[in-house]
C-alpha cells in the first residue's frame, strides 16, 4: 500500500499573497503531492501550509518551498505575534498512512541535511527527529526567537544539526529552520471576549502542560520560587501534550488562547476546548468561539461532536455530517469565518472528487443508472443498498426512541443501538460501489491480452483473482445485512411503538439483502476453480440465508402483534 506523509511548514509571511502564492506554487509543481490547506494570518505574520503525498515527493516539495521562502522573505524586517526564528520557521513531517515514525525521522534528517547544505540555512532537528533531548521541544530550539539567533547559532550548545553554524548576512536574511518528525498536531485558537493578551496568557498558562513559573503565595505577582540550581520551578498546567500562549489578533479585534495539541489521543480537541471554557469563566472571561488553523483529522471532529451530543443526552448514532455540524456549533468553529468540512477535514480533502460514486447520486439518478443498458450497478449493488436501508430504518427507530418524551432515562440505551445500526449502514453503503468495482475488475481481467503463453497465464490468474473478489464482496453484504437483524429485532421489541412498522420494513429489507447478495455469491462462485473455497462459502451462505428468513419471520410476527 502507498506510504503517505504530511508536511506542515510555517512561513514567516501572513499578509502578502503574492509571496505566499509563489511559495505554494512550488509545492503544486511536484507530482504525487496534494496541497490541501493554506492558512495565512495577518497578526501573526505567518502562513501555515499543509500538503500530503508520498515521502520522497513531499520532501522535494518541502525543499523547493523552503528555497523559495528564503528567496522572498527577509527576516531582518519581520514582525509578528507568533514566535519565529526563520523565513521557513518550522517544517515538520507527519506520518499519515503505512509508514512508521522511525521512517519519517529518517526522511526528516535527509530533508534537514539537504536544506542545510544546499540552501545554507541552519537547521535544528526537533520532536522525534531531535538528536539530543534538549532539542526535542521546539520552544527550546526557538528560545529568544530570531533576535537571539546571532548569539546562539555559533555556540557549542546550540550549534545547528545541519547547515552553517555561523551568523552572516545570508543567515541574517533567512534565519533558522526547525525540521522535525511529529505526530499529527492540531493548531487551535480559542476566542475570548477580551482584548487583553495578559488575560489570555493567564488562561493559556492554566491549560498548557508546561504551566507557569511557580510563585510564592500562588499569586501572579509573588516572588519566583527557584530550585536548588537556581532555576525557576514550573507549576504544571491542566492538560498533557498541549502547548499554549495568549495573543491579540488585530484583524478580529480579540484576544485568543493559541493552543497546539501535540497528541490528540492524550488531549482531544473537545477536552482542550472545555478546559479553555472552564478556566476562562473562572477568570471572568467568556469563550465566544474557536478557530481551526490548518486541517483536522475526521476522528477528532467526530469525537468532539459525540462528546457534546452526550452532554445533551442525545443519540450519537446519527450521520457523520450531522455529528460534525454539532462539533462546529458546540465549539463555535464558524464564529470568525465559515468552517467548511470539505476544506478543513483531512479525510474529506483527500477524497477523489473526480471519482463518480453510485452512493453520491440522487435517488432518481441511481434508479435510472440501474435501469440503463449498462450491466452495473446490478443485483449485488442493489442488495447492498437495500441492506443499508434496513439498517437505516432500525437506526431511525433507535434515534426516535432515544428522543422520545418520557424515555429520557433510556437515551443511552437507544444511542448505543443507533451507533450499531449506523456502522452497519455506512459499511453497506460503501459496498454498493465496491460490488460494482468487483464486476468491473472481472471485465478488466477478461480484457487482458492473451497472445503468448505468459499473457494467457497472467490473464487466467487475473480472472480467478477478480472472481474471488466478486464472491467476497456480496458475501460481506450477506454478513452485514444479517448483523442488522440484531438492531432491527431490538427496535421491534423495545423501541418506540409508534415506529414498530419501520422495524418491520427494516426486517424485509435485511432479508432481501441477504438473499439477493447470496444469488450473486452463487453466480460468481460458478467461475472459480478453487473448489474447497467455493464449497465453504456456499455452505456458510446457505446457513446465513436460512437464519435471515427465520429472523424476518419472527420479527414480522412481533411487529404485527404490536400493530394489532
């Protein structure tokens, strides 16, 4: 499978789009790389760029972007609210798919070495790529910011890992760059109803892992407490894997708590928001919303949406887009400007927009496509879709039951059922297109050349592989559609009685899906040479079909008795 990494360079220019566009144009030139977000900030005078691709191509794009930034940005004249020490301030690589952190570290070192040697930019390796522990933390590498580079770059303690270790006119212009390997980082700002940077900083220090310097009497003005080595003692903050400062954003006229969530498995997005909300209230401030800088993983948004739904005692078994909408509104992510999930959630951005899917059609178009002279979609895709409707009906009954007046104490019970139903529905919808893809693979295999013995052998094997895949997809539809009966039965027995007929229709759909998919298993199995595999699948399929027919019969009896 293809390896993917993300690169999130931060360039020290946030206003001049001519400069920003010239830098991002270098990224767009590299084949195998997709530019997914460009987020300039005027007050910070900084642009966060995000792109994804295969490792070698991402590193090439990063190098070319750093090269262009060095040419266009002069750090001797740079001012901005965000800490910085270089034209390309940071250039982290992040594992996305099928690649280990150890491998990403190797790419970071190669990239840092190339930038240092070919562009004469001092490079510090940080986070997982750090070559010594004190350089792991970016804040340590960047201490004193650009203004301190001239004093630090030539010292033994802060000699760069790559590139020149001296202060000269070239380095004065480019500054220093930190190249690292890190986990996915969410850059997240919380908006406050104040213009005070000091107040925002106080909340940031309450929250961030590093906390604040400890003072006598626990006050902000007390004498600093020092350890036996004379160094200030830190009082840890509330949240692990969180960095933060406060700043004033002139373009919005508000102060923000600027947070970096460096490991969202430890501190999720919604936990950071809730901590900021609680500490702001405690200090007499109000959180008015928040801002996502760059992009965010889908799971982080789903976790947040479900968290806020549970706070409302509402079912979490609702469509993905609805969960995201709850997350956006709950955290005020659309306060400063619209939050477009298709442009801010990484999985949505990476979707192939040009690939036409059956499940993206409207009902009329899907029916017309099925009715056309094209052999696909056929019975397999229709079976998957009918199964998804059966699961959807059960999920609907669960959600109606979770929200039924007088049943408030049972919301969580029905929410759990709704989540199960929604998971089955989503997977069956995916298989609508997968079944058509399976049919197309068989057609492609039959179209392979057969001029030589080698070509004939390769064609024969490709046909067998595609045929087996075309058996596995409807067999998976059978299993999933049968799994829906658990939710359907529960809703027929214990769900909202006003919707019991919907559970009955769900049972009819699930049984039809099982039987329809089995027909496709059987017809495709006739073309497979692996007799043992065919015998096993057909025996399992027959057993599932028989159980599905029995389930449908029993559920319909329950439904008809309740209808009376």
